[in-house]
C-alpha cells in the first residue's frame, strides 16, 4: 500500500528517470504536443471498499501512456525500473497507432489507501 502522495511522487520521478521530451497529466493542450517520445498519466478509476456504511479503503488506478516513434526498450526499461524500485505491481500492454504513426505502451497499476 502507498499513500496518494507517495504514488504522485513515483509518477513524477518517471519523467526525471526516463528522459522524455514531454510528460503531463491527462493530455497536452492543442498545439503544445512535444516531439516523441512523451507520456501522459491519469487516474481513470477509483473504487472503494466499505462495510457498515463506512468507506475503509480507496483503490485508485493510475495509467501511464508512453508514446514513441519506434519501440524504445531503453525508455521502457527506465520507466519500469522506477515502478519496480517502488515495489509497484504493474501491467503493461502495447499497440501501434497507425493513424498517428507511433507506438503506445500502457502501464497500469493500482494503489490502495486506507
């Protein structure tokens, strides 16, 4: 388990460690999209655990989307290293966005705060 503050710190360390040209919450403003590689992060879902009409835990999902021109093992390894160093269990999926001519690697993890 980690606090929201600890999770936010990990998310911000990814930018420092990976050498991305851009990293922001949810999306870049129109006309401000940096050159590849870049990443965005967001929290698409929060679930709660409750009993006796009281919420006792909050489970928040965090997504980090990495966009690259080519498959970039080095950046992926750095990003995964930050997550692993902070004992975050994560899932990874990949796709090629042909309409954008770029690769997307999605990292997804959850943290529980009681």
